[in-house]
C-alpha cells in the first residue's frame, strides 16, 4: 500500500499563478490567467490516478487519508512553468524529485528526479498551459514506470 503526499515547493509555485520565464532565474506570473488549483494539489491528484491505474500497488491513498500505508511517496516540485526562449520558441517544464519512504522505519528506500520539457505550440498562456499539462503527464508516466521497476 502506498500513500502519496502532496508535493512541496517554493511559495511562487504553490500559488495559483501560471508562471513564465524569459530570463534565467526570473519567473513572472501571467497577469490575467490562473490555475484552477495549486500545481501541488493538481499533481498529487494526477500521480494518484496514474499509479492507481498501473496496479503497481494493491491500493494507493491520498495524503489526507487516515489509512496506514507501508510506503510513503514524498516529492519536491522544482520547476513548473512556461519557458519562453529568445529564439521565439517556448516549452512547458516540469521537474520534480521523488522520495519513496518506508513508513515504519522512515528510511528512504529510493529517490529519483524527472524533468520534462514539452514544446509549446504557441507563445501565449494557452500554449504554455497545454505544454505544462503534457509535461506533467510525462512526469507521471515516468514516475509510474520507475515505481514499477522497483517492484522487480
């Protein structure tokens, strides 16, 4: 049984602002566009759904469950933004580090980091959102494959 905790991140990412980056280390929010929920909550839900569908674990619990699980999946969301390049191209980027922890001993069993960059079809917020969503799905699939490989 696996329990998935909500990803942790810096405050800027934990907000509902959709971020873009044009210059290194400078991320700004789009003025009139927001996520429907925080990226942390949306990703936790996506990971729960993907891992559940994979049947790697007998059951997968959300962080708010009172159920006790053998393993805990913690994560740190490092990047979640629309990157606009100087050449006129752009991509959605999602980078996250995962920690699989044995609940009883609190020992870290395994760690892995996934970084997905998906080209955006347009330079606007809509293109950025679609690319970030696709990058999120790519990370979720990589996470599921990684967890499956640990079962071997």
